[in-house]
C-alpha cells in the first residue's frame, strides 16, 4: 500500500458548542486529486485550515509524509511551507506586485538568494500564464488573474500538497475557466491536491476521488463516476441534484 | 523628600477647594462644545449643500482654524475683547475654545452627513419630502448617530483644552491647582490629583457617550 | 498698510527664531512619539496579559489628561522626585508622551484595518508571526496610517505653543515678548497665526506628497474625507 502524503485522523473541532468537524479522517495519496463537496457550513473550509494549522483543532492527528505533526515540537512554519494553500478571496499581498507576491516566500521564508528566487518566481508566473502581468499590483488585476498569481505564490514554495479553498467561488462566471484550466494542468502534472469546490466540470475531469462532507464528517466517498452516477445516500442525491441543475444549464450553453 | 509628608496632607485637604473649579471647567467645556457644534453644523451644511462660493468659504474657515493653536486664538480674542468690548475672560475662553472646536466638529458632521447613502434622501424625495424635511427627518438623525464616537473624542479634547483657560486667570481646576502648589510646594502630587480628576471626567464623558450611542443605535 | 508690513519685517527675525524652536520641538516630539507609539500599538494589538494591560492603561491615562498637566508634571513635578529636566527637553518629552498615546491608537487602527486574510496568507506560506507582521501587515498599515498621522502632526505642531508656558522661546513665546515690548498684540498675533498657517500648509502638502508617492497602484484610491 502506498504511503499517504497527508493523513488526517479523528479530527474534532468545534466553535464554542457548535461542532464543525466530527471525527473526520481522510488519507490523501501521492498524485491524487481529492475534491471535497457538501452543503455550506459542513466544515469544508475549516478542514483545509486545520490541515496546515491555520486554525487550531480540539483533538485528532495530522501526519505529513508519514510524520506526525505535533504543534509543540514541530516547527509549524516549516510544515506550512510544504503545504500550499489557495484562498477563496485570494489574499494576495496588497502592497506587492504579482512578482513580489510569488517571490516573497522564497526570499523571506526559504532564504533563497535573490537571483534564484527571481528566476523561480518568473517560472511559476509563466506556469499560470501570468508572466506578462508580473509588475501589476493586485488591485490592478481581475479576480481570475489574482487567483492565478495566488496559485503561483503557493507553488513557488515547492509544496508536497496543494489545498484549494473554494478557489473560484469569489469569481465572476466568465473568469472561472482560466483558474480551473490552471488547476487541471496542475492535476495532470501529478500535483497532489485537496480541492473544496462545487465546480462539477473540474471534479469530473480531474478528480480521483470525491468526498461528500455533511455535518463535519464524510458522508460518502468514491470516484467521480461512482458517486455522480450512483450515490448511495439520500443526502448526497439531494445535494447532487441541486448542483446538477446548474451543471445542466452549463451544458445547454455549450451545446448551443 | 517623600511626597507623603505633612504638606502632602495639606494638598489632600485642598481637594474640596480644587473641586470647586469643576464648575468653571465644565461650563466652559459645555458652552464651547455647544458653540462649536452650532458653527460646525452650519459649516458642514455649507460644505455639503452650499453653492460653490459658500463651500469654498466654509472650507477656508475650517482649514485656517485647524492650523491655529488654541492659544493664538485665545490671546487674539482676549486682546480684541479687552480692547473693544470689555469682554470677560470667561467669554473669551468660551469663544476661543468654541471657534477652535468648530473646525473639527465641522469635519465630523460633514463626514457623518456624507456617509448616509444617497438612496436615503432619494427615497425621501420620492415620497414628496421637501429638502428641509428630508435633511432634518431622514439624513441628520442617521448622520448624528454615526458621529457620536468621533464627537466624543472631540468633546474629550475640548474638556482637556479648557485647562488652558488658566493662563487668562480664570479660576478653573488648573488655576486652583497652581494656588495649591504655591501654598504647599507640592507640584507633583497636585498635578497628579488634577490629572486624575481630568481622567475621571474624560472617562465619564466618553463612557457616557458610548452608552448613549448604544441607546440610540438603530436595531439590527 | 505699509506700516503693518514694516512692523512685520521688524519682528520677523524674532518670530523666525521662535519658529525654528517650534519646529525643533515638533520634530523631536513626533519622532520620539513614533518610536514609543509604534511598539505600544504592536503590544496592544498582538500582546496579552500584564504587558497589554499596562500599555492600554498608559494610553488611556495619557489620552485622558490635558497636555498642559502633562507638561507641568514633567517640568515642575518630576524635580520633586529628583528628576530635573531642562525646559526644552522637558517640553519635548511631555509632547512626545502625549503624542505616543495618540500615535499608538492610530497605528493600532491601521493594523486592524489590514484584513485578516493578509496575515493568514503570510502564515500559509510559512512565515512566522513576526515575519507576517513585519513583511505583510506593517508595510500596509504604515501606508494606511498616513492621513490620521498627518492630523496628529498638525496637532503636535500646534501644541508646541504651550511650551511657552514654561518659557521655551518658541513662536508663541516670541510673540508674547514682542507684545509686551511693542503693545501691538493684534498685529503680532496675526503674524504669529499666519506663520502657523503657512508652516502647517507646507507640512501637510509634504505628507500628502509622501502619501501619493507610496500609494499602492490601484489600491486605496482616496481615503481622505
């Protein structure tokens, strides 16, 4: 059996008395793309933020590359370098150009020398198709462009796994595709990814596994073809039919 | 030299005498705030709704007053008053402090008025309100609520600046403190007590206003 | 009118000396206030426990008491405890203490107005808390703080005038000397006031220019009311 890159075991997290993650366990294997779907408020974003310890959790364990992360012993800053994170609202550093957004982690965190940082940052910008915008500031970019730079920023740290927290839900519809295209090419290149997203085209095309999350736990899990064609649980079926409505609309557009 | 000797006791015994200055401090503060509020509100109206020349004049007034130290305004009015009208030092102080704060209150009121969404007055106009009704029943009540925290800061500044009235010989807190010091030679302790009194006053003022802010808050 | 002008030219050298002293006090107070105020803001925002409580109390006490009480405390009060300070440094210290509390609040406001996501994104690429504050939060907060800081600057320049109460020969004090000698209070105060207006107009212009220079392209187009 292959070793998992990230192993989440029995995660519990509540905000006050409201449980958000309820005994959540999941293993993510090398080169795998896991898409997490589910109703809003079921802890999908919290799950991602717990994986890189941006949000502390109540109990459970997270293993990165076979090593248990112990926040008291492990240097979390070092852990986070190995886990790329892409936020729903981009969170590009407002006061830095696209280039500096990508280079800052290399220079300040990884202490790479400036020449190397420069060439690597430019490479990453090229990979997401943003090289020509390298000197633009975030406020001068469209949402889709911002998100592509944010992806490049995370990639520059050379992470073992990438987490995407609803990367397209703050975008205008016409800008979604350019971000999805970047993500699909990453998946094709073998990047290990956990993606919280309701973009069914992406899930169908790029996902190895779909996780349907409900009330802080995995309600159902399987390959896209299994889960979409033949969901076992009523909750999954209901949820998919709601999404399906939107998906059919898209199909109509592309047919016409 | 310890500050807790006999003369220190004398300072503490002067506390009632000091506190008698509160009346002057508070009345100067309130009258100056009222005067500054009236001028400030008119200035704000001129700058938001006025014709171009009026706007420019109101802006020039605010800008100039904001660049003048209170002491300059105070001495100017003091000499002007004693030259011509035999104005009391109390009146000079109220006028100086009122004019000084008017420029700041103008800014606060203007920001408050401008923060009310255009849709509010459009909706009022749409149901047939006159501009006058519109301003006083729709815009101003909402604007004033938003002004409260900033106005509270300004009120605290006016209260503290009223201490400068002592230079004209007005027997408010600060002046009385100096009399106590010349008798006891206990500057540190006396200023400590005066500072404490002002601290309590400003806390009462700002806490009182934030209580009021909650009371008049629009639900939701 | 010619007479007024001649009067102005006659008193100008004295006023100029006073103005230089006022500027010296202002620069001293504002820079010392910044050096004290910025760390206070950081402690009040990110610190906890006793340290945070002490800093909060300091800010409340300084903001709750009159400038002139603070000045007299330093110049007349401290000598009783054996701390004797010359008038000019005493004025600078008192003004700086006052300014530090206000600057701390302005810096804190600016730090808090930088969105939470900026900090989270810094941490997500592996920055330590200190790095995230230093490289991500502060560069943005220091830009946002410029307009309120500019207000504070104007306040401080004006407040230097109370140094005349402890006989520091700044602009206001020079004016008083001239008034006692010439018995022309109105004219003297007019010229004194005008100098304050001119100097503050120039200083505000400089700060505005700096704000434009460091503005992030496309961002915070106009925050001024």
